[in-house]
């Protein structure tokens, strides 16, 4: 494998499909091969492939990963969420489609008769991936999974955990959620910290 001194950026044209096969960190479009990540370009003369190796590649979600997500919408039989990050990892997620679903039967080990008692729009939740393709499917039916930060449905302030459930720190409203066992104690790192 010969190393080329060239550093590629996403969208850089690296060659054509007549010269090379598209390898890791590249994609092919209309006969041209483009870089999909930032990094050094490598050409394998034996296999006739061209690759770009990213030093800090985006996160590829896998079955079993714990992820942080935001509740987008609630339906009778499912919750629609947007996956924000893998738990404990501040790198970008590689998937373009970060929408995911939690079926009502996967919310809690106990029977869930009203999804709105478990989650609300805007809540941050920790979930586990049970399926990646063809669509992201998640569960929250374990103690460490569930809401990690809830918002009051009246004033949108953060709900505080008390011995009697969740209470709004602003208006005093009491609410229920399917809480993770560490609700209110989750800290997010900023990039570079």
C-alpha cells in the first residue's frame, strides 16, 4: 500500500471508478470517487482501491449501544425520538437518519397503558439499541434506561427528582416519567473537555 501525502476533505474528488474501487472513507457518484471524511489518502496498487482514513471517525451505532435521545413525538403505540449521541461519547453519529422508535412494549418491564405518563416531548432519555437496520429500534425497559432529564409540560422548566416523583423547579407541577436510575445526575461533556 502506497501512502499519498495528500490530505482529503469531504467532497474532494480522489479519482474515477475506472482507476480505483471506492474504499473506506470514500463514496462513488456518477463515476467519480469522493472523500467522505477528513484524513490521509491511501492507494492500494495491488487491490486498486483508494481509501481515506479518518483519525477520529464518526460513531457507527450498533446493537447493544446505549444512546442519548430526545423525545420528538408520542403516539398510542410508540415513541419517536432523535438519537443525539452514544452515551459517554461526544463524537458525531455517522448515520444521516437519527430518527428511532420505541414500541410501547419496550418502554418498561411493567405494562404501559399511557405513554404520556412515561415520556413527554422534549425529554432527554437514555436508551439501548435493539435494531439498527432497516430502522433504529430502541428499548428503555431496564433500570439504567429511561428519562435522564424531563421538562415540565406547563412551563418547560427542568423537573427535579424528589421522594414523591418529579416536581417542576419553577411552577411546582408534579409529573411522572419512566426515569433512569441516575435521573438528574447525568452530566454531559462539551467537546474538548
